[in-house]
């Protein structure tokens, strides 16, 4: 593989990870029941902080999608 192919593949992986993080954060933000049940099983104290967790997750996803900010994601 040449450098261009590796760079495109790396970017696609970053976009995929960013999209998954944004989707997951959005589903937590709207209060999807499955996500709330998983959070309750992990630690009931996290349920009160679900909106903060969702916003941080969406922010991290946005950092993965913006090419100049890949390193911060």
C-alpha cells in the first residue's frame, strides 16, 4: 500500500469512530431505554450524569471527524 491509501484508510477509520461516538452520545441524550439500562447496571450513580457523559462523548466524536483535530480526539 502506498501512503495515499494508508492516509485515506486512516481517515475513514477516524470518521467511523467519530460517527459511532456521536450516535451513541445522541442516543444517550434522548434517553434511549437500552442505554439507560446499561448505565444503571454499570453504576447507578452515573445515571444522574448521563447528559454530561453524552455531551462529552459527542464532543469527542466531533474531534475525531474534524481533520485538524484528529490528535485531540
